């Protein structure tokens, strides 16, 4: 009997991530936020880049880290709540002349207003991810790894999560090849695939030379309903 493919992606939550992250969500049948893992500083969990007339700018959510060396992502708290207003102001200043800014401005602003009342970084990231997916017509369910018991071993836990969702395929980010034990996936009869981010088409973008690695908001404001087509990588020449 043929078993239909079920693709699982397990990744830590990011704040307003770039298009490649949403491409991963798009490809998955189930997308799992791996937020019961250790929080890493100066990473994508609480910050991302936007493009401005003065160059790239970081938008960073301030979080409580002092003395919290072992805290998990889903235990990480926001340290002050004016960040949302500040981030929205920067976005408004940078993108108000973008072709589709007016179409999304009120929606994005309302997310920031809602996020300003949230205490936990994971909840803020989840809010942005789920709302932005709707604009991109992505209907992949987004789950939490913390909903399932953990097992010992880094790869073993990933396999366990895939099995919890009856997954046949696991799509991993490229950097995970440094630590994943492929034999564990082979034993579980789960196909391991590595994501590449090499062939995204460029889109019309403000402020000089094209930059791929900026927040998805850049793509939405510049391309509107056509944004989703730029999440699909082209075949290499």
C-alpha cells in the first residue's frame, strides 16, 4: 500500500523572518516551532533586518537575558514594551512609499499593537508568523514541539517529533547537517532532505542593490498579492 508523503519541518521561531523561512513553511505539511530549545543571543529569534534609505537596519525585540544562560526560547520574556511602537515607526518610515504599503499597513500595525501586550517572545513570533502566512496564502498548520514529550538525543528527538505527526519526510535547514545523525532517520524510515536557499528570484525593491536576506515585510510591501511567487525557487541555470 502506498503511504502518502507527509513533510515535517522543525525550526526555532524567528521574528518577522525572511522569505526562505516562509518557503519552508509553505513546503511543509506540518511546521513545528522548536521553541523548547535553548535561547541563543544575537540570533534571529528576536531580531531581523529591514531595508532603509540609509542601508540595512536591525529591528530587535529587547528580551531578559541577564543571568538566564540556560533559558529556553519559550521561556524568554520581553524586557520592555515600547519596542512594538518603535519597530512600527521604523517600518512606516522605510516602506511608506513602497507600492503595496497602503494595502498592508493597517494589518501590520494591528499586529504590532497586539504584540505590544504579549510578554513571551515565542508568542510574539507565533503571532507574526500565523498572520503573515495568511497574506501569503500559506495554510500549513504551525505547532509547538513543547506539546510533545522530549526524548534524549538531538537527532532522536527530531525523529520522535516526526513520528508524532506520522511524518515520512523531514526537511531540515542546511546548517543542521553538522550534527544530524542520518542513520537515525534511516532506521525510522523517514527521508531526510536539506533545504537550500540558492535560487530565489529577485523582486522590485526600494533603496539600491537587491538584498535577499531581509524581513518578509519587504517582499509584501513591494509585491503585494504577487509576493507568494517569490517564495518559490527557480531551477538553477
